[in-house]
C-alpha cells in the first residue's frame, strides 16, 4: 500500500497546454489552507494594483484595515494596513499558478498600472514560464505557468536526471517523489 494520493481532482490548476483555460475566479467561502498576508502603507493603491494588474478580485474588506483578495480557489491574499512597507522587495517570493495564455495579458496589465513592475517572462529548467512582479508594497510575486511536456526537450532531460519521468515511463511511476 502506498501513501501516495493523486489529488489533482481538488486542484484548480488545469493540465498544461497552449489551449489551457484558467478556472473562473472562485467566490465561495472555505477554510483557507494557506494564504499570504501583505502589509501596505496605501491600501487603496495596493488593491488597485492587485485587481487591475494581477487579476485578483475583492472578496471582502474591513474599510481602512484589511482587504481579502482572491483569484482561483486557494489563491488568497490579505492586504493589511500598515504604517510602512519595506524599502526593497525581499529575496523571498510568493508564487501563483496561471496558464500560458495569461502570461502576456498579465505583463501588459501590470505594466499599465506600474511600468517597472515586471521582470520576465523567463522559461525555467523545470518546464514552466514565470513572470516576476514587484507590487506597490514591495512584495515579490511570481506567476508560473506549466508548459506542455515535450519528452524530447531539455526540460524533460533535466527532470529525468533527478528521477522524474512522465507517467508510465519508467519504474515506479515517480512513486519516490510522491
């Protein structure tokens, strides 16, 4: 018996591909398994950027104190009023899944609100396309989209070198990584 449980059916992230469609924004209430809290010295400016630039929506607000933002299910951010914010973005980042078809629009939207906020896109050795965004409160946010898997690609060779192979393509079907 294995402790491995394929939990993809509870994930809002669609299978990668050039025609992948993002899920609709999720407006339901649930117990949040994780969320980010981002302090901001200008709650209105932060909400504007996260909504118009990053594609979040306002789930609810406590005026002048807190705004709960969300995109897909399990992509929750609490913007909280604070007396100040860091001068520079930290090395640490927070990543959100997206689909390939959202990358260009995300870049354009962020640059329309804050022209110098975007770095990328860049392709990673683990088969994603990432865009890094620095928000008005100096949070480092990365949007990451899985690229379609090409077994002949360098990314596939990178993954195989650490023992990750496509399903059905080797011993154990990645059970060691589950």
